[in-house]
C-alpha cells in the first residue's frame, strides 16, 4: 500500500468515525428468496452487541479468490441495532457462514493465516482453510426460498497491545503506523492482515500513543513503520528498538488481556539512503520490469523490496548501517508493440510475438556507512534458446 493510498484509507475511516459510516442498505423483501434474522450478544457481558457488523459469507466456489484484507469474503453485510438484532432480506438460497465483529472484540482479519497453505493453493482451498481456522467463531446458516433462518451470534473480547512510539530525542512519533506480526502454528511470522484498516486509533496520536485491538490470543511482534512512499520500502523498528525481526522482543497475550508498555524508540541517526539505477549493459536502457531487493548479507533475510522501478531508478530510504546485498531479479522487456495508422485515420496496435527480452539477475554487495545515491547495476541479456532444426 502506498503512502497516498494509506492516507486515503485514513480519510475514509475518519469520515466513518464522524458519522459517515458505511452502513449497508437493507434490501427489499423478495418472496422468491430467503431471509436471515438474528441477534448478536457480547460473550463477556451477555448484553446486545450494538452496531456490530454482521457478515454472511457464502460457501466458497472454485473461482473464489480471497485477498489479504478479507479472508472470509462478504456476500451480505448488516449492522445490528440498539437491541443487537439484525436482518438480511432477499438472500439467495444456499449455504453460508455467519459471524459478527465489533471494535474491541475478535476479528478474523487479525487471526487467520492466509499463507498457511502456500502459494499453490486455490482460492477455494484458502477460503476453506480460513473457515477451518475460524470455525469456533462461525455459525453455519442454510438459506431456503420463502423461509426465515434465525440465528444467534456472539462476539468474544479480543486482546489489546498498546504503547508509545517516540524518537530518540524524546519527542513523540506522530502519525506512525504500527505493524503487527503474529506467530503461526508453524513458528513462522505473518502480518496480522487488515490491521491497516482496523481503526484510525492504530496510527499513533499526537503523543505518539497507539493501540492495537481485536487480537486473538497468541505471540506478537510490533514494529513501527516510517511513513515513506510505499510500505514495501518502509524501514521498521521493532520491539527492543531493533531493525530485524529475528532480534525483536515478543509479547504474549491472552483473549481479553491488555498488554501495555509496548514502547518503541526510533533513532534519528545512523540511517542512510541506498539509491541508484538498473540498466541493460548493451545499450543503457532501463528494463520495462524488474524487482530489486535489499538483503541482509549474513543470512539473506529480505530487508526491503521494490517491484516497480521508476525508469530503472530505485531508492531505499532510512537504511541502517551494515552489510547488505542488492539483488536484481525478474528483469525483462515486455513484448514489442507496433502502432500503425490506417488509411481511414484509425489506428491499430500489433504485438510482435516472441519479442520479449529477459535479463540475467545480478547481485551487488554493499556496505552502508553513509548515503549511497548513485549505484549502477548493469544487466546482461539472456540469449534466447533457438529451437532445434528439424
């Protein structure tokens, strides 16, 4: 997510908090379809969950594709009233899973690991796995034409991690987005999906304070991301005031627990810019596409990554001093396109088959002790393999 897109998200959230909430419109009754009604209760108080979001998620199909912010895609949405009750009209007959979310209570966005199945899993398999991970908080609903299905849902109090982010001169770090990583069952670490959109309160306030809510029980790392153009190149400073995830301190929280004092100090010195340009050795042009990564030299852990270079140029701001490897991969020029003008004045674009060119990857060791603004990386063409002559 770019900094501009993040700002737009915050603006939308701000409007929501000031009375412009995106409340779904209630459909008109349709006798040929079904209806779902029910109530949402808070598990810790037994009271109605007022103004909670209720989601109906259809049983996944083969063509379904989940994204990182919505592990259980919403087919229908509703908001409860002061009595905690909700209603869905004109629901297509079928099999659904229902769940509710409310600020301060568990949210599947922060609890489900969409990476658990690996890159080869289909969209349907990923959603079914998400359903399996969240099954204790889901209620299955079968909707039939002409009938009303009535269900009772609960929201369970989530954990909270809170702290302060400051600069090392003692001033508050205002408007900083805390990144939160959750330990998986396989002892890996994944970003708690959707935290960017949980609440405006996730961004540090005028005193540098932040609060991350709706979390499931587990072990977490919190990092501060400095606001640069893209979070792919944003430096992070994690608990323990370290730059690398493997060196970070961790926090364990139980459901309903508040863990305060998760403080982070951002250094103002010892950070430098690593920038330069990627070109093709034969003629000096920039490849159409390339991915450049900044890796730690000792174990090749990825520190930063840029997938879309600006005419071959790259820049990693706020890089801590140390030894790194600059890796360029997946560099290529797309297939050539020729534009022609017809006698009648219309134009046509023709793609030249097999005209794409690919370039060999390259690595450049760098030791960062100061700003490095003019690194040059030249790539060699990968020769096209000619088919054997019959």
